[in-house]
């Protein structure tokens, strides 16, 4: 009898009341089935705290003489697990697999009560400390019992299956497999390693003593895993025997490929340059939170495949094990990362990051689709310091120690200057850039690229995030920044990607994001609890128009798509019809009548198209492919299509200009100073706390030391009275910079 895996997904009870007591636990609450989270809606009910899951655990007597392990594939964020009121252990980290030994705690002669305290409260030592995504709570992935022989692969080693596997390929196309096996009660046991090629044929078999922890195997003339073109997968199998007939077995998918990265050529796969066309994805779904199943994630992958992407950035944490299997299968190049989004000088936080990085790498290093280990995302949001450099260097060193075959990566934001040391720690660098949305103008992408490459020609650079929010309610004939219209989202991506794809030295681009996702801290653009930068809606029911722009750029499957179908009610007599297609010639019909034919690439603009009053059928054709929409022409604009900004910002010329002309920035303070400078003066800081307490509604306010205060006030202008802000500025201007408090 080998290894047994017993899912325990049903018959759980959830108690959502704040947990006040420790054991003894009783089974009570709402009956639930796993996966489960208590945060499923983008509304004010978002809860962070500890909640209790309980159930009876009853195992077959046939497992009596086996070692038993309780396996959790994901609990957010801190999990304390009890069996019969005995603490089995606590796992600190919400995204990696972990196990506890229940062999001694399980009572074969009585009832067994399993209790899991799942806690997504804010902490100071478990990443992420915060982020622009909802930190859901719950047992949101599968739970299983593993029953194994007394001699077995060690399932407690950082959540692995007791086997870690790294592959490489030499110049003669010989595959190299470096194995590390950890065995419990190895004794005189033996391990037989087998490798099966993509066709299922056995190509390698070797037996070693179970005490032999490290083994190197070679395979001649391997078939290379070649991304979307040919994701050739091998199957590795390790069988452990103890001489008594008992055996334990582990199977892992693996593959062989070569990867190179340079600052001048970008990313090369198996000797060929490959421009990475990527999307970032979170794991949640609207109405389900993060308690999704493989069925939902398979739909996600079908949409990514339809669009033609070849890379996925799995953000901002370790994803479910089957996600990496799907990436292997489908040939996506993967960047996967730990949730290091904020770095304090708390030693326990760095230690937790090292734990999560070790779990991420050891649990997943056999996957050929993974090319990048991401070790930090935007941690310099509030500035840089020597501690940060040292901490990131230590994470980079750990990653290279655990897996020297892959690239380390980081994602910086625009306030990290090109010459920063943050760009010289990891093997490759990504930048999360939002010119034309949060700051600057779209053409500034080109300025950034030119400056970065001039200063760092040796640094491999890619864009790890870019995008804008889109509320499908809003539409415009003259789209502009921050109108949240579907039309501006299209315009932004057309222009920004047009700049990016011309930088042939980049390793690639990653769109932020493939899907709208939960972000409990957000209330923006007419949506609450959601980051709406996705190319597809959070419920996956709507492919936004911009989805088809990228399909026109990347997909080889012929199609035609007319934009603006949700902008149904028009009022102008003539309109511009935009069509996306990967074909070169489009014919346009209105109400069944041929109007125009146009040759082009990707984006086709048909201007001056006349609409009749009432309903109009617009059709675009190319060969056997066609699309159509219905537009209704009325007499007045539709107010619901226009976003009304509740934070329009103060008009500086109305009341600040005179003050700003009088300001001497070297002599006195003002709202044009940074948060950090104001915080360093006790009088100025006390004034802000007394007069503008609304600043502290943003929990990250005090950390935004490099931000100009007036810009932060303007961004949330609805919290403040204009006259009050003006008076605060006048009072600040009376505080001398060389006076008391500095």
C-alpha cells in the first residue's frame, strides 16, 4: 500500500465571530465547503481578523499503522491548527502549502475535532503588510490528509513533497537533473528514479540508496520545453522502498530549456530571442473572493490564450500548485514572486520573507515554465535606505543559493531613479510605470527608456506593470486621463504599447492586469473595493474592448471586433467607428449598406460614419470573419456615460497662486513640502494633525515621506474644505525651516 491522499473539503463549520478564546473548541457555526473565504464581495463588509473553522476528522482504520500529515494548500494569512485541542503548529504566510504531523495527535479510539484558526489581521512580521489588493481570509485552497508508510519522503520540509528537482541543458543537448531527496527513516531503503519523455516512454531509470540525499542524472538528446510553440513536458517519478514491500512515490512534471537575458538583447529561450507579451493576474474572482477552484482558473487561462499572451506574472504571491502545472502545460513563461510589498526594519519581517521565498522556490523549482523568482514589488514606494538594499541583497542571495539556474527579478516604481542601487541587485529588473495615468504623459515612457538604457546598458529591463482603470459604465468621444472610460483605456494602451514594442532591447511587457481584481482599500472611478485595470471584468463575463487590441497585436487566430458596443446611445449625427483586427483589410457596413473599406494594421478608424435616428446596425467584415454592434442615435448626450470626479482637486490659481508667489521654500514651510520634511518639524506636524486629520484616513500617509503634501491633498480633495486647506498653508508659511523642531 503506497501513499494515500484523502481530501477533506466538506463538513466544515465556520464561525465568523471574533475569536475570544483558545481551546477547548467545539464544532459550531455555518456549514461550509472548502475552498472558503469570508470576504467575497467588494463592499464595506471586508473583515480582517481571526475566524474559526472546525470539523470532525474520521479516518479509515486501514491507515492505523501509517504516518499521517494534514496538508493545507493555502490559508490566509496566519493559520494555527489544533487536533483535539492540541496545537499542531502555526504557519505564518497566506499563500504557500504547509503540513503538520498528526500521527500522535489522532485518537483511533475516539472522536477527533479539527480546528483551524485562520487570521488575516494586520501584522508587523508577515508579508504582505498591505497592498493594492484584498488580503482575503479563510481556508481558501484544498485541505488533505496524507497517509504514508513509515519510511517515506519528508513532507514537512518547507511544504515540499520531499523531493526538489532542478534541470539544466548542456551544449550537447544533454539534460541534467539535480535532485535532493529527504527521507524519513531511510534505513536500508532504496529510491528508484524514473524519467518519462513527452511521449510517455521511459528514458531513464536509476536506483540509489535512500540515505543518498543528492543525486545528478543525465539524459541525452532531450526535447526542449519551448514555450507556447512546444511545451514539451517530462514526467519524473521517484519510488522509495524499505525492503518490506511498502513504498512511497512522488511524481513531478519537469522539462529542459535554456534561458539567457542581457541588457541589449532581452530574453532568449533556447537560443532564440523571444519578446515576452505578458499579463499580470491575481487569484480572486468577483463574487468568490480568493476561494476559487481549478475550473475558474482554467477559464482564466483560456482567455489569456485567446488573447495571444506568452507570459504570465503570478502576482503578488505564490499561487495554487495547479496553476504552475497549467503554465507548464500551456507553455507560458512565468514570473512568480513573494508578497514583499513593504519592507520595514523589523527583523522578523525579513525572516518571514526568507521563509516564504524558500517555500516558493522549493515547492515549485521543478516547473519548467518558471523563469523568474520575484523578490520584491514596489518596496521603495516610501523611499530607499541602506537597510533595504541589504535586505533585498540577502533575499537575492538566498534565491540564487536555492536555485542557481533561474533569474531573480524585482519590480520597481517610477520614483526609483535609473541610477538607484535597486536596479543592480537582481538578475533582471521590471518597472511598474503609469505615465499618462497617475503622473506624467504617455510619451514620457520613451524618455524613461532612453534614460534608463543610457545609464544601465547592461541591465535587462522590462515593464512589469502598466495600465489604467476602466469602468464599463463610462464612455466618451473625447477620452482623457481619469475619465475612467472604456475609450481612454483603449487609447492609453494603443499609445503606450506602441512605444514599448519599439524598444527591442526590452525583455518584454506585462499588462496590469488581465482581470479586474479585489482591492478593499479602493473607492475610485465609480467602483468600490476593486482595481479596474483589467482587460476582462472581474466576473469574466465581459472582455473589454482593449482585450481585442492586444489580441490584434499578439494572436494568430483571425478575428474582427468593433469597439464601443457598451457606448450604445449616441447623439451626434456622425461618429467614428473603431475596429480591432489582426487582418489587413476591413469592410464596414451600416444598416446593411456597404460604407467604406480600409487597409491597415490592428486599429482601423472609420471616421464620419452617419447614423440614422433610432437603431443602427454596424457591421465589420473581413473574408469569413465579421462582428456587429447596435448603436442608437438620440438627441441628447447621456449623462450616465460621464464620470463625475468627487475629488476634482483644488484650483491652485483661485487661491494658492498669491501665497505660492510669496513662498520662499528655503525659509518657510508650505503644502509644497514633502510629508517627510513636514514630519521632521514638530510644530508643522502638530498643525497638520490638528487641522487636517483627514490625511490619516490613508493608513499609509505617514510612510509617504517623499510625496509632496499638496498632491496627496488634491488626490483626496473631497475629504477637505478648500478654505481650511488654504488656512493651513498660511499657517505653515509662518513656521521657519531653521527654527525649533529641526
